[in-house]
C-alpha cells in the first residue's frame, strides 16, 4: 500500500488495521534502548512464517500531519523493517490509539509496562526508565500499578540511580548484583559508596558481599556514634526535656507524612494540588527538595544508631 493512499478514519481508533510502515515514526524516547539484533531477526522470521499475533500501538504524530508515532511494539516494528519479505509487504498490523488528554508520563509508563511484559528491559535500562517516568511526573504508585511490581521494590531500585556512573555500568553488566547496588546506594556520599564496593567486591556471592558492606557500615557508623551520640555533661543534664520535645516533634512529623502518603494527592492526583497552588510552584519544588535532603539526614542518623546498637558498646 502506498503511503499517499492511506487515510485514517477517526472513527476507527482502537481498531486493528494495516498501516504503511513508511507512515510510522519510531519514538526516540522509548524506554527500551537495547534492541538485540538476534531477537529482532528471530521475531521477523516468526512473523513471516506464522503471522503477526499482536498489533503494534501507534498514535497520531503531533509534529507531522498524516503520520503516526509508535507507542508500543518497537521490536515488532523493527522486525518488519529488517525482514526482507515483511519490508516488501510494506504494512504492519496496528491500532491507532487515542491519547487525547493523556499526560506524556502516562504514555511513557504504559510503554515501560508493555516492554517489561514482552521482552524484559535490561536491569539498568528498567531502572533508568522508572527514573525518567518519575522525572516526567509519574508516581511510584502508577509505575507499580502498570508493571505489577511492588512499590517498595521500585523505590529501592530508583535509589540505585544515585550510584556513580562506573558503578551503574557494573549493575548493567551484572558485575554488581542489584541487591548489592541497592545497599551501596543507601550510603550518603560517593566516597562512601566507592569504599563500600571496595570492601565487598572480592567477596563471593551476594550474601558475603552483604556481610562486608555491613562491616563497613559498622565502621563508619561507629564514627558517627562517637560524633553524634556522646553528649557533653551540660547536654546530659538537659536531655530529658530535649528527648520529650524531640519525641513530640517526631510524632507530629510522622502524622503529617502519613496523612500525605495516604491522600489521593500522593497517589495520582498530585496535579490538583499543583493547580491549587500554581503560583507557588517554585516553593513546592523547594519543599520537595528539602524533604529529600532532610529525609537523607534522618536516614543517616538511624543507620548510625542501628550500627551502634548492633556493633558497638557505648558507655
């Protein structure tokens, strides 16, 4: 079918049809960056001999009238373009989806889910895709619902993006197990991450690596305990009141955070909150950044406290 002969009927959204390959543009923002040629060739042969079982999803290209932008099914699309028989046929089974009113991050999250449900994304590729989705405005709840993965798992994976570049490459190649990458990413500074990996890298297996990381955490935790948890005589005298005040302050903080976490505004309806305070977006960003920064401080303190209890005896 010639490109010029194809006209899309807008009553046919969601209906499977043959669309010329020449009218479909690949999405440069696709989550999948690694497309193994062997898989593409194998998929092309399968479609050539057994037919295309699943239509690709496209949407109208907002930047080119009469053309379409690929949403889901890039491997099937590439299989058609790289297989001589399929390329000669010139069309691909596709559904034109209507995404009017959808946020870009919602489309992107759908792309992540489709990729993971068919041919799993690489370890780092998947984590980077989650990070991109969150930066576009997606919530962990949306990612969890779309991919079927536990929200806490996704949150832990997102922390891996804090690792230095060379460590991210080790995660990608499998030299650093993901469970270990999560642990190392929990350290506060790049220097500590590097040192933790130096302690762990020569251990055999994730369990032994974890033991080495625990030992390193205990060492730096003891230093923090020495610095943070041995009050002066004057501070000891004032401590009962301070402890009570700190406990009450924490209870208020906990209630505020739990109330927000359980609200719809942290679970898909954050846009309403931003709309209500649209003149204060800079302040909202500052608040969010402060929450992250202060949260990291608290995490550092709790880890030091745990290290003291587990590995040190403080008089």
